[in-house]
C-alpha cells in the first residue's frame, strides 16, 4: 500500500541500533508492558503522555508519535482516539517527512521505541519505513477491554457501545494479519502473563527479538486491572452474541508466546444475565446500555 509513497526512503538502522514498536488495542496493558521495557533499558521518549484517572501510573506514550497518529487519523476522517473498524486508507505523502524526522531525532539512542495503541492501525506504514524494526504486541480479552472502556466513561461508548467490541476486533485482526505476513521479528504477549511475570516478558522479548535487556522492575499495581467472577458472564455474552470476536481471541492465544500451562479455556456461565447488566458502574448509563443491547440482540449479525 505504501510502496509508492516510501519509494527509496526506507530507514535502515545502524548496526548497534534497535527500534522496538510496542502496541495493541487500547486498555490492553500496553502501558504496563512499556513501563517494564523502559525499566529494562529501552528508551521510549522524553516527552511522555502523563497520568490521568484511567491510567494513574502514566501512559508511557511518546507524545510525538501520539500526535503524529492523531493528525494522520483526522486527515482520514477518523477520530483522533482511533475508534474505528475500517481498513487503512492511503497516507498523504507529507506525513512521510514527519515520520522520518521522528526517527532521525532518536538516532542517538541504541535501543529505542515507542508505544501508542494507534500504531496498530498503521503497521504496514511503519514496517515499510523501518524494515529493521521489531514489534511487541499485547492483547487482552474483548470483554475486559470493553469493560475497561465503558468504566472509563467515553461518551461514544455510552451512545454506541457496539463500537467498543468492533474496534477491539479491528485492532487485533490487524495484529494477527501483520504477524502472519511479516518477516520482521515480533512477540505477542497476553496481559495476564505481563502481570504475573515481568521477567517472563523480558525473557520472551530477548529471545524472540534478539535483544539483551536487563531484568525489569515489577511496576504492576493490582488496583489498575479490574477482574472478578462477573467476567465469566461477560465472556459468555461475547461468545454467544459476538462469536467472531471470541474466535479472534482464541487466534491470539494460538500465536502468542504464553507462560507454561497457559490456556484459553473460558468457563461458560450456567445462566446469562439480562444484557450486559452491571457492565457499567453508573446506574443511568447502565440502564441505557441494557436497553441498547436488548434491541441489538434481535438484529445483530456480527
């Protein structure tokens, strides 16, 4: 798609320089993963996106790349957050110079990279521009991601909750397609393994990407990842009414580097509650969402 734009402008890294691209669907644990990689020796930027209520430890996102992707998305008529289930469009040539400048500005760092979930939407662009880049992908179950997005309170998901799971599907399908087609090294990690064993993450990255990162600090905060038995109900709802998303989740497991004894078995609930009940924390929003999904139940064909 981007050959005509890039032409002979592909950026080759020096013999002692490595670029690591870290990405995945929003709310999948890319911030935690990036914090571990930063503590292990990868430079991820001087100007990072700060913390907020939904990410109190910080996002570890290089604002130069975030703003680049936001501008690019807006030029394509997509919201800057990247909530879309559309395929990639042609990238205007003017963005090539900006991207090359971002790369050259970091040429003095032997091991550097960036994290931005929106990168997932432009993997082919970056892959062709930096043919020596290496990739760290992170994934999380669709029901936990949707739950996290709903609890964050984005207005879009209050009015059109279906967008959340469709966006999850778009991002993760792009990751699967890229992993199946690229010759560049990559590692796909599930968030549960990132949480339970930071050293496993670094070992996997070192092995798969041929790096020599040091042991990381354990920066995980249990309060940042909401879990509980209710997720079994939500998993059942996704499996029943969004079977393609559930199958996609299993495909991610089949490609991932998993800790020993990891599996993708999801316990099926014995009883389904009313549509997505208790999904949202705010009662008024919860009622609106239940009504939406009850209507959707009769017509959905995802």
